[in-house]
C-alpha cells in the first residue's frame, strides 16, 4: 500500500476527521491521545481533526478530553446527555464530521491501531470512497471470541446483500459516503451493514486486531448480542423465511402422518394406541415453534414501532458543555 504524498498541508488541503465514540475510557486515553497526535502529525497533504463523542461517561473521560482540547485545538469533544450506546454515539460523530473530506471511524480501546490510519488515507487518495479495515486476526478469547467468529460467518451467509466479514467500526469514508449514511434515519443501526448498503468504490486494508490496552470493554455481552440482532433483523429476512420453511415442513409431516392413519383405517387395520404421549409431545412442539415465530415477528414489529416514534438517536448537551 503506497504511503500518502509528502507535501505540507495547506489551508486548501482536504480535511480528514477521525471520529471516536468514548465511554468510560479513562485508562486508555493517555496512550490513545499520544498515539493519535504522533500518527496524525506525520500525515501530509491533509489537514486533520479528531472528534471524540462522550457517550455519557461516568469517570474522568470528559474532563481529560476537555483538557486535551485546550492543548490541541484539533481535538473536539461532543458530549451526549446520557449513555445512548455505541451506534448513536458514532452517528453523532458522523453528523459532526459531515463537512470533512474523509472520515475515519474507530473505537477508543486501541484494538484498532491508529498507526493504520495512513494506509486508510493512502487508499482514499488512490480513489477509494469507502476503505474497509479487515481483521486478519483478533486477540479476543473465550466466549467473546467464539461469539464474534460464529456471528461473522453466519451473518455473511444470511444477509440479503454482501457485507464484508471481519469488519467493524474501523475504516474510512469519503464525504459522499458520509452524507449517504447521515441521510439514513433508521433507529436500529448496524454500521458495517449501513456502510455496505450505501455502496461506493471500496478498498480494503488488512490488519491484526490487538488486545485492549487497558480497562474493561464498554460493550457488554448483552449489548453485543443486541448489536448482532440489530444486524440480523435490519439486513436479513432469513428469520422470517426460516419460520415459513419450518411451518411448511411441519405441515408436510402432519399431512404424511395423517394420510398414514387414514390409509390404515380404510384398510381395516386396528390402530392400537391411546395417543396421549404423542398428543402432548405434538402440542408442546408446535406450541414452542409458534412462540418462536411470534418472537421473531415481535422483533421485526418492535423495530417498526421504534421507527414510527421518530425519537432522536441521541441528545447533545448544551453548547456550553462541549
């Protein structure tokens, strides 16, 4: 991958904005700020700024970023009124960065290394409008690692249009792609899916995802499961089709069994069986299938209900708090 051109940035140089949602990232911030300044300071032929979106942190994250913004004017801070979640915070950052020529989106935990930003910029300068950071490997372990692997492999097969596996928040969007994503008003947002849906000319940069530098992940297992469900129900009709196929299969089995007993009766063969155990088993099985189907319909219906309420995805604190 070629490096960005080595000319000094001017007032007319394109503006690169790095958007980073943060939530209780106090242990990580010192190293994150230092590495960002070092990497971005070495970029040439582009101007840069970093927009941090504080998603209702309860530690000293906001205070540390406010102090950093005093020392470095290119660090910006947007504070949300409470914790709205990673995707709304990312949406707030993209809205703030809408006038930039290119936007890099990344997490704050340094699992996505800032040192990869020059390669993303180089791909953008080479003509790409969406640059995907594709994970060659990741350092997560245990249940989280298994969950990530299963989700990415399965979701790629059931999504209604191609979404690159092993991609997340990290990547670069040119201004047209940012404008397209900012124009999408859906409530339940799955960023990799939205990024794939808007299209545009794409390029890939492969990297190895690192371990979290410090602290604990802000994304709990419950939130990750909810995020995965948002991706599945927002970009796939497979759950509905699966219930249709299941219903057709059960109906077919019922027809075959019914025809079998009708034929035995017509042939005068005795059917010596009370049917209590079979009846209970069938009722429990069919009742469970129906409840699963109702639950799947409820997931889709609940998302439709959320869309009709038209509540904002996030609320920014007063300008004096920025």
